[in-house]
C-alpha cells in the first residue's frame, strides 16, 4: 500500500534548484531523478539573474523568464505519514506524536483494556442487615462499581458482619479527571489507575472468609438444638420398631391347591388320548353325547391338541358334562346353569337385544328349575377369534366379566342384566332390579400368554367356579388341561 503524502507549502529557499542537495540518497543507485526535461542556467550569486555569458538568442531569453524549476518532493522529508505495518500492528511515527497528547492515548488504550477485562469479573454481592434501619444507609458504598445488594436477615450477633465494603477505593471518574488535567501525568500513573478500575480481589476474598467464619460460629451455636432433635428422632424410631415387633404378626393364609383339578393322567389314559389324536381316527366318531345330540369325531377332537383353537362342539359337550357332574354330586358342587355358545348370539344379534329369541330356552319343564334359584349362571361369549366368559352371580348379586386378555365390555353385562330382569318377571313373576347389581370386570385372574388358549382358560374359569374354588392355575397348566379335557370327553364324564 502506498503511503499518503501531505504536500505542504515550503519556502522557495528549501526547493531552490541551484542549491546543492544534502540528501544522502542523492548519489544512491536507487535514486531516480524526474524524467521531466529541465533547463539549467548559471545564475548570479548576488542578483539571481542569468550570467552575462548567456547567449543573446531570443528563445533562450524567453525561456529564462520562466520561474525556476523545482526539485520533486522526496518522501524522506515529507510531512508526517502513516506508520509502517509490522506484524499486523502499526508503528507510530514520531512526527504524529508531536502535535498530540501521548499520555492521553496511553490512557485511552489502558482504559479500554481494563473495561474489557471487567466484563469477565463477577463482583461479590453485598449484604445489608435488616436489624438496624439506621445503619442501612451507612452500609451502602458510594462507589459506582457496586452492582447488586442482597438483603439478608441475620442474628443480632451478626449485625456487624456483612454489608461493609472498602470506602477508600478510588473512583473511576476521579481517574478520568486527573488525566484530562494533564498535570505531571506519567505512564506509571496509568497502571495505578488500572488498579483502581479492577476489583480488589484479595480484600473481597478476605471479607468473604470473615463472613463465612462468623456464619459458621452462628451455626455452631445451634448445634446443641440439632443434636437434641437428632437424639429424639433416634429414640422415637427405636420405640416405633419395638412397637412393631410387639404386635402379633398376621397369620398368612396358605392357599391350598386342591388335588382333584390337577390329578395326573395315568399311562392308559394318556395312551387313549394319543390314539384319539392320531390321523387314522379323524373321520371316526369317538363319542356321542345323547342329551345334546353332539357327535365327537377325531377331527373335532383335534382342537384339544397343542396350539389349537377350541370349537363349539367341544365347549358345549364339556359344559354338559359339568352339569351332569353337579347332578351326580349336588352337595359337592354349586348349583349352576351352563348356557351353550349359541345363547348370547341369539340374545344379542345384529338387530339388538331380543328376549323373545331365547324365552323358551329356560322353561321349568325343560330345565326342572328356575334360573333365579341358581347360584351361578355361566354364559360363554365368542367374540370372533376370542373366547370370554360372563357370570351372573345370584348369591352375591353381581355380574362378572372374565377375559384372559383383560378385556372389558360393559355392553355384555348390561344385556345380561336386562335379560335376568325379563327372565325373573316372565318365569317367576318377580321384579328384580338387576341394574342395581355390581358389575365387576375381574382383573386378578390367570392370563393367557399366547394366542390360542383363550377357550381353554374359559372352560377352566367355569370348572373352578362351579367347584367353589379360586382360580389357582396358570398358563403352564394348559397342556395338562387339554389332555384331561380330551380324556373326560372321550369317557363322557367330568371329574
């Protein structure tokens, strides 16, 4: 970059063409004279006119009347110019400082650096005691560098602890005034002013430590109370533990698993079931239930093999066997009624609730008893690809819904509640407010862990409830229950 030169008016004597130059670079090989053509004439020392030896040629006389040619301005003697950039920083020219205030420039640089440094310094907060209102005004410092005051309520012995700060700290504005005066200002004064601009970290840390020490002393005075409270807590915990130990432990009721629902099959019974599952008996009628007029072929019985869905024939035959078991031993089992898988489809069809469609299913002549006299009424429900169970519990006036996948359907229980009201009025002439009965969707019941044992779970819900037992089985019992159900169907007797 070329330096900008400022041309100033010089006297004629400084640029006299005949004056010999004192520039040491005049004889340097790098010095280049102006390419402009010049005319040199011998001048008289006294008058400054051309010598008498000059030619009388009119052209020469005319040229001699022009002003003397001036030497070109040289950079070495020019007016002050910009400093030379060295390593990205401009070097000051001495000529630039003659007309300016050198110390003011130094001060401005120092002030700018100090202000940038203050941006990263976090000032300590001052604390003012609320105990004495008269001392609050004296605590606040006049220094403009205080940024925030936090008011803290301390004890009486801590009143003289917080809220004091050094009052003799030099102000920033006073430093600026001294510089502007310019009286005997030195470079060393700049460092002193920087010290006044920065926070007094040592004194601030010392005051913080003193405050912390006094706060710790105040906390130690409260240790006696804390120790007393801690002792009382430990004592009360010991008393509580002694009271808990002195209380009689509740007797845990052991759930006795009945033996009858889990009697293992003998070798002959397992061999009989395996022969029924063989492919040679698929079209052979293996058993016929006369009351329900249902034939069980080898193909129908295949639904009891592992990983198979149960069909209507097997479910309906097994429910008939459970009713016959109750008839054989009425004192051993609850009085129950077992609807088949087609009852709910007739009661609630696509057209809605229809009591007339099932009114003749439960006549006194056909059943020999009234539904209102039964302890429990079981209604198997097929929901497309899933079997669930609804139970009308007359003994406890409850409606139960059991789903091995924890499903919920209040519409089913509402339909059955309406059916029981219509049934009691139709067969017994009684008005029963079944809608006021409790409806429970049983959650704490055995759950299936696959997608094909829902029918088997439904049959075992009915089996255990009819025995008056809790549902004390799980998914791991399903292979055994499949074999046992097949054996009972083949022998047409439920155990």
